[in-house]
C-alpha cells in the first residue's frame, strides 16, 4: 500500500505544544474542527459533508466528540490523544481521497451505510475517516488511528472482501456515494 508523505499533510497537534494543559489543547483541536467541519464543509468527490451537531457534548458539536474520544459506551467515552493529534488530517483525507489514491470502501454497521477512508502515512500512522451516508446527504461520523496490528489486518480484510464484489474496483468517491444513496432510496 502506498503511504503518503507527512509533508503533504497539515502538522499534527500535540498536547506537549500546550505544556500539557489539556483545556488549552482541546480548544486548539476544536478550533481545527470548527474551521474544517463547522465553518467549512469539505467534499467527498462532489458531495458536501453536513454535520451532526446534536446532542452537543461540552458545548461542542457531537461529531467532534466522536472524532476525539473512544469507547463503546457513549456515556463512557474517553479522550483519545492520537485522534486529537490527527484532527488536522480529517479535511485533506476527505477532500484528497482520489489525489492521494487512498483506499476507500463501503461498510455497513448496525444497518447504517458508511464509507471508510484509509490514510496510510509514511510515519507509520494509519488514520481512518468514516463518513455516514444518508439518502440525500453525507455526515462525517468519526475518525480514529489504528493502535494495534490486528485492527489493520481487520481493515485490510474488510477492504479486500469489498473489492472482490463485482463492480467495486471501478468506484470513484462520487459513484460509491451514488450507489449507496440509490440503495437507500
């Protein structure tokens, strides 16, 4: 798999850059989210991403919470510094999927249709951005950094299984979104 050069991406945001002050740090991370997903709406292909704002968490858009915290139980999610560090990568991952020749595929979770985009970076970071596809619009859903080799193997398997299905090798971001929306209609 082709890995993207770190220099092509905005720099990560580190807690150390804020002298370990988590409050200042999470504000800086939110500022990036606000600029990239609230005030601006990136496009996956020609499809503009909306935003799930409610229910707000700590006076911030709900999607921010999913992109910066981890855990299976909503009320017990905890901050994930690796997700926070990579917040600046969300927008270019979505907008430059084709330019960077990133892997992307459809996945179904609990009856929801989503698109997973895999950004593999030369520094060894594997960043995944998930888009929720609805009948007429797209939402950024979550993003995360792979922490364990078994997670990468699972994603690799999922991607290859998807590719084996007829017609999936030819999809562009636009055609995949349209296919999913047509299936939902």
